[in-house]
C-alpha cells in the first residue's frame, strides 16, 4: 500500500487550497491546519477580532502561537497515523513543527502582487500586509521545499504542474 504524507505550504494567497483540491481528487485526505486551529479556539472566540489584534502585535502573535501550535501539531499527528495518503495544508508548516511528519514538502509560490489581488475580496490591504509580514519570506519557503509549484497563471496551468 502506498504511503505518502505531503506538506503543502506557502504564503497566504499562493494557491495552497487549489493544490490540495487537486490532491483530494487524486485520493489524498486533506488536513487543514487552519481549520484545526479554529476548532481548537472554539466557537466562542471572535477570530476576526483576535486576528486583527495578534497580527498587529508580534508579541501577542507569538504568545498565541506558543499555545496553539503544539495542539495543532498533536491533532495532525493523530490524524495522519490512520492515513496512507494525506496532504497537510499549512502556511506555517515549519513554524508548527510539521515538516518531520511529511514525506515531501511542496511549496506553492505566487508573485506578491498576484497574491494581494486574490486576497482583496476576503481582507483589506492592511490585514493582508499584516499577515504577509508575519509569514516567512520567499527564501525561507524555498529552503524547505522538496518541490516548488509556481502559481503564476490560471487554474488549468496550476493543475498541470501538480505531479504526484
């Protein structure tokens, strides 16, 4: 039986979700670190307000991450033990400590201007810049990549670049 755990990472707006959708169609179970983080926080938390606050203050963000990242890692570790084909969708794959759980790390990259364009429907420019400022730079992502998927064109072009 084939066993493969792929860590799909990259900066916000790069196309990680689209890559994971392709992997899902190819039989991979998708584990979304953000969704797990939301479940850990619970329903009583106003995530928008929390996000606005922590992305504006690095100390608060680090404090939140120290609490939540170990719990996310623990939950993902439990989930992958039962799966033979899985993709972990996590912008903060390295920061959470998930790389060691992966057979391969795929980094999805897109030009900053394109990522901002994609995100403007969901967030305002101030929030986008705050999130981007708190993520690794391009060099950091590329250093952890076993495979880099450049997402500069349309969805068909992206899908054609995804080879398992």
